[in-house]
C-alpha cells in the first residue's frame, strides 16, 4: 500500500504517520516512512533551499517546481522500488500538498499544477490519503508554542494563506474518493483509531 498524509502545518499529520508506521511494524509488515520535501540525498538538499527563511525572494513558480523536482527524485529512487518489494510506503505529504499550497494557497493555475504533478510522480497515485482537518486557529496556536527560530519559511505563512490552503484541501478531498477527511480536533488516539479502521477497510 501507498499511504499519504496531508494537512496544513501543525495539524498533527506527522504524529499520525509515525503511529501508523508503528502499527504496521507491530503487525510484521515492512514499512517505509518518508517525508516531503526530502527522503533522498538530493531531495533533502532541495528541502533546505525551499524551507530556508533567507530565501524570501523565491518566486511562486520556483517554489512549485522545486517541490516537484524533490518529489520526482523521491518517487523514482525510493517509493516505486519499495512498492515493487511489497513494502508499505507512508508519506508525510505528497503531490496533493502542491495542489493545496501552491495552487489554492499561492494561486497558481490548478491545471498546470495537475499536469506537472502527474509528470513528477510518474502517475503514481496513493491508495489512500488521510487529510487531517485541524482548524487553522488551532494550528497557529501550536505554532505560537515554538520560537520563530524553529520555524521554516513556509511555516511563517499568514492566517489567510493557511485558510486558503485548508479550503483547497477540502475541495480536493471532496472530489477524490481516495481521501479520508479526519477531524483533527479529536485526540491523538481517536484519530489513530479512525485511521486504522480505514486501513483495515481498504485492505479487505
């Protein structure tokens, strides 16, 4: 299975991805957990450029293409080979992040994003995608608990930007049957249990 987690920053998706990895491992399943951007030597270098606060002059188009380049390397170097070996692959973000962030959030043409996404991922679509839908205000409260030094370039985005991203995710999720919208306001354990139930249903 290829499973992805989506949501705005500080929504709790990374925590759930880690918990799901442990669930599979406890059941004797080989599993690989990756993150976006990153996951390979080349992709991690691209990540550094993308998230560096000093790169405030980065153009929207450049941002999207860098994300796509990092993703392309990850797909071909890690994801496809892992799936061929019957591993479960869990990704903390995938191509839907670009549609939500650079498309709905930044305002890039969705059709162009879809075309480049398709090329970058070699038409590899996740089997199931969990959108952890946490209110923007809650995510920003969590962000406020961190020092500004810890935050990356994108995590410093405005409330209005994150609202557009969240609305974008909801549009994507409601138009694609592989999405499962999970209430991010529930407890960590409650969210995890919902995810496990959905995974079991998907595998039956």
